[in-house]
């Protein structure tokens, strides 16, 4: 696939950057709409998103570079070329979460309510952003056959894009994008439940994404490694365990305690 969307003179506009920008803007719009229900002004959302996005991108790149240091050790300037890909979503989420927590503490905002608002938009942004990997011909799975890809009944342009150097690969970007899109729909449904607790959406997001990532990562050939283990799978397992623990803790609370929909009382 051609990673360049179009050129303006000598300036290249890449699909990767464009799709990330679209994902961010759409996520912010959705967050503003949800935050308004709970008296959280759009200025607060914009301000928080600004810091979370900047730090999140830095974190995503740093995370990727740390676990791929040999690739950049001979050309340190390549570390800054994020338009060529190489952003680890877990690094971005961790860095963004730390930033969000610090922001909430400084401005006296409820942390879990803010993460609940963020994750619904985040998983949709992930669904969109994964297509940047497609245009960069990265984050694909192991080799497969043309017959298998056709059996998935996916569009021809995706099958053609998975032909890299004459070899067909699993479109793991597509698997994850569809998984995130389904997760977005599920979170929207859960958010309509009357008596969910603050933090429930955050935990459901982590569990849903982590379960999908566990299986999808098993197909990836470019995984970040720690020893003989895939880092994404380690982080996913930790996330699932912590989230289940929080959900169990919340289930012990009173029916009307720490409700997400405060107007239901």
C-alpha cells in the first residue's frame, strides 16, 4: 500500500497521520457530548485531551523505541519519525492515564468518571487508527494464503494490501479494528444501564480490549518482546486481572453508591 495520502508540494500527507488526527477529533467530540451531561465543560475536555494526547503520543513512541532499541541505536534521529509508524498503544494508554490522573487531582475531578468518559471514545479512536497500520504495511500477522483471505469475505483492496513482497499476511490490523468497533458498540450499550458504577466502563474497556489483544497478538510477527514473552500479552493479562478485581470490589457497594448516572438517584 502507498502510505502517502497526497502531496502538497514537497510535503507528504500520510494516511497514518491523517487517520490518527481523524480518530482524535472524533474522540474529543464524543467526550465533550458525554461530559456535558455531568457538568464537565468542553474547555476541561479540550484542556485534558491536549495534555493526554501529547504525553500519550510521546509515551507510545517511547514504549515502542525502548522495546525496539536495536532498530534505532544506529540512527537515533529515526526515533522522531513517528509518521513512519511505530506507536505502541499500551505505551500511549499508560502515559495518557498517568497524565489524566495528575490532571484530575490538580483540578479536583473524579478520576474514574473521567476515564469512563474517555474509554468509550478511545476504543473508537483505536478502531480508526489501526487502519494507519494497513497503509504503512505494518502490524500484520504471520504469513497465510490467498485462499484463506478470500474465505474471510473481506474487500479485495485489503487482500491486495496484505500482499507484501509477494507474501500474503493475516490482516491483524483489521481484526483489531473490528474488535474495537464491536467493543465501542458494547460500551455504548453498557453505558445506558441505569445502575452501573463509576469505573465499570473503564474496566469493561480494559477487559474487552485485552482479551482481543491476547489472541490477536498471538498472530503478530512484529511483537515487542520481553525475554521470551510478548509484552502486549503480559500487559493485557495484568489489565484483565486488575479490572476484574475492581469490578468485584464495586459489586460489593450499595446499589446507589458511586453511580455513573448520578441523576438516577
